[in-house]
C-alpha cells in the first residue's frame, strides 16, 4: 500500500497498528501521525529490534492492509 494512503487514513488505522504492536502507547500513535520513519523508530525502541526488522514488519503490515481494501 502506498504509505501516503496509510498516512491519510492514520486515524482509522491506529487501532490496527495498536493491535499489531501492542507496546506502542496512545501518545506514541498520536505523535507518529502516520509518519513512516517515526513509526519505524518507535517500533525499534519499544521492541528492541533492528531498523531492518522494523521495516520488514511494517511492509508486511502495509501489505495486509492493502489486501483487505
């Protein structure tokens, strides 16, 4: 899915993001505002994983969102 679409629909997608990455707080999701790089950074910080792993998870998430739309 085009990240611009995710960013544009951020308010609707925050619940799905929260389900996928439960360690992210509401304030994290509000601060991120759909920005891809910020989300990657927060996933890295909360889960203690490498940037590449966070990017891979995010790509999988975006692909799932696209498949459901």
